């Protein structure tokens, strides 16, 4: 049996569901039961009936799946596949910001650790961040850990004060897009769609700003076949091409999330064979973080 066939057989034997993020390698996306952005996968994790979830992504995503499914076994094929953006925020930074802004709500991007989520009032994704912030009664909102996303929210919700923590928090994959990329895309032609994690000036120079799930919706709703410049992680081009083969998608070849690429067929197979690596979260963190995620699932539709 090939590695791929063994994964499919083991998936059935273990009663497992494989969830994969849009930035995973093509061979992983092909084998997954569901491919999506953080929000879609969080919802899917809550609805799945399998006893095991194998999360092909980075640790905060697998933690989110575990928090929403405490009774299920959640596995991540690579223990050290983490998100460098999430790792820029600590619980101490949140406590400090709360002290400085006692009346503010804390809205954390889903790209944060479970330990940080336990200190949040509500979680958001890039797709629903604006909806979530608008729905809160507080006028001051602490947002972390992505300062570019915080600036995006501030632009859409000007009547509230957005406080970004840490001040320069960013994702190195999205922060690498620049004026030069905008100029090259304009010269090439086609619509420019950037992710809210890109720098504010790159967002302003784009035609559309959208989460990865939003990018799929935009292309789906476009009436004619088109050319698109996709300003997010490179593999999103593969995902879009799979869904819309007649369209053209230009990506930046070095916009690569190294941690997303750590998951391979070999370690996915090992994960199913040995039931490794199980995501374990202390119960108190689990309970508090769950409240913040559930609130997002209610108000962030
Ligand atoms: S692309 Fe950026 S935000 Fe997403 S997992 Fe990688 S480092 Fe984190």
C-alpha cells in the first residue's frame, strides 16, 4: 500500500477526521476531510462526530479544536508546528494591558495560544474581527497579537479605540508584502486581494481585503473568469486553483509559512499509527478559553 492508501485506511480504522488549513502542502489538502481557514475549521471541529481529530495546521488551531471538543482525542502530527505570530503575545502582556485600560474588552485573534485565549473576552478571526468588535458594548478594545489586523479593525470601526498588543505584533509571511509587490501586480494586471494581516499600506493599495475564506467567496461570486493576485501564504493559490481551475492566481513564491510546511505525509501517517501528538490543555485554561471561543461562534457569524 502507498503512504496515501495507508493514511486513508488508518483514518477509517481510528474513526478520525483530518482537518487541514488552507496553507498546508497540496498532498495534505488532498487527503483532508475538510480544508479551510481557522474559523471554518473551528466550526468543523465543533460539529465533527469522529472520536479522533487530526489537525494539520499549527498548534493554536489544534488547541482550538481540543477546547471545543474536550471529550475527543485531538492530534497534531508535528509537535513543534507553532505560529510565530501567536508566540509574540503572552498572558502577562494581556494582564498589563487590562491594568492600563480597565474598561476595555479583550478581543484576541484566533492566532493566539490557549493560555492567552483564557484571558480574552472573545476570540475573532480575520473574517469576523470587525463583526465581533462592533458587537461589543465597550468603546475601548484591546486586540492582539496582530497589529496589522488591529489597524484593519480600527479602519472599519473608527468610533471605537483599538489598542494593539504587542504594539508591533505581526506575521512574517504577510508582513513581507510591500509596495513593490503592489506595483508588480498592477503591471501584471488582475485583481489584488490582500489578507488583513498585511501591512496597512498594502491593504490600502489592494482592490479587496479578505480572509482566506473571504478570498474563496470573492472568486466564487465573481461573474466571469479572472486573474487574481493573492497576497497571503503561497499555498492559498493551490487551494483556489483546485476550486476554480479556470481562473489565474498569482502568488508570491517566498510567502511561505515554514511551520505550516512541517506537516508531511510521513508524519501524518505516523500521527495516525501512533496516535501522536495528543493536544493536552490544563482544565482551567480550557474552560476559560472555551468561553471566549464560544462567544465568537455566537456573535461572530
Ligand atoms: S502564516 Fe503567519 S499567522 Fe499563519 S500560522 Fe504562519 S506565522 Fe502564523
